[in-house]
């Protein structure tokens, strides 16, 4: 029998969607809610709530329940005064926090996961236990890419594959063979805002370049447990504002937050959404 499953719930809708997927699959699980981040629905279902920086407390709970499989879902802020809801816990865990917090958010997340696994717990990703939340292959809505958009998709795939060893972002905005913007640490939404600013015409007039597409792929060697490519209705809105004709996603590796709402938003905006299979 597999180890018990524990969903660690942060902010946003993702924990709720993962919980619903596990319910549909009939998989038993417990919810450990991060106090100050987990949404109301998750707090109501949680077996327990914990402070973000109470490492000893979190490990104590998991050790009592386990060893367990841990599924992190939802966002949390990098520890700062607003996130330190239990100063005593932070003080108690200062050595562990110092060891994992230097070097940015990525190191913080990886350090936290390593700490869990060092204590006998297995960390699994959303893609492993809720694959129905990932993009399937093929056209997802009413619209399809035309020849210009297909050329942009090919350019975007080649670009992101070439950039993968340099640990840059997971997405790019491409128009034919022109790279409009590449995602950096700011994330997809801010990259799309930058692409929108770059494509503005005087006084707001003029059409965007034909076939402009948001292409989003997982990086080679990427730890999908903590950095799964994700889109949602907000991404569709930002892509439309940036002049995109559609979104091209890596099938099986891109999480779609609320797929029906995301596809409906794309249909209404006249954008295509396509899940890209292996080349």
C-alpha cells in the first residue's frame, strides 16, 4: 500500500482543485493548511493548520501521520515579517531556516522539500496525483492556430528548448521568427505585460503582429513538484491584452487552473488553446 497522502495547502484555487481531483479518484488524504495562506474552503477541510515557519511543528505532525506522501499545492510568500505568524516557531527553527532560505525562493522551496525527504517523507507533485488537471494534447476550444501561429509555435518550442540549460523562464511570446519576450523570474503574467508594452502602437492604434503566440513548456530537468507550468483565466486575459492569437502549452506538463473557465475565456476572446505533444 502507498504511504498516506497529505495535501499541504497554500493560497489560491489549486489546493481546492487538487482536493476535488483526489475526491473524484476516491483517494483518501489529509489536508494540512498553511495558516494565513490557505483559503477558507481548505481551512474548513483541514485536519490541522500550521504556521509557515513552524518547521518542527510540521515535521512533528507528518511524523505522527507517516511516513507520508506530501503534495505541496498553492502559493506562499517568501518568509517576511508578514508571514511570520508565530515568532516563537521562527526563533525555534532559526538554524533550519538559515540553512534553506539563502539564495532566493527556488532554493527555499527545494530546501524545504529536501528537509521533508530527509525525515522519511516522499514529496510528490500535483502532476503525479491529479493528472486530470493537466493540459491534454490537441485543441482545447473552438479556435485553431493558423499558419502564422503554427510558425510561431515552432519558433517558441525551439527557443525554449535551447534556453532550458540556462534556467530561465518557462514561456515566451513569439511572432513568426521574432522573439517578442522571454519569461524571467517575474513570471508569465508580468512577461505578458512587458510584451503588451513592447507591442503598443502610437495612441493605441494598430494591430499586433500576425500569429503572436504565448508558448509555455516545462524546462528540461525541471522539478515539477514545485515549478509546474501553469495557466488559468487570468493568463488568457493577459495574453489577449498582449496581442496573442493563442496559447500553446506542453501537454501533460502544464497545469490548467479551472480548465472549463480557462477554455471558455479563450473562446470568448477568440484565442486558441492547444496542448502540444512530443515532437
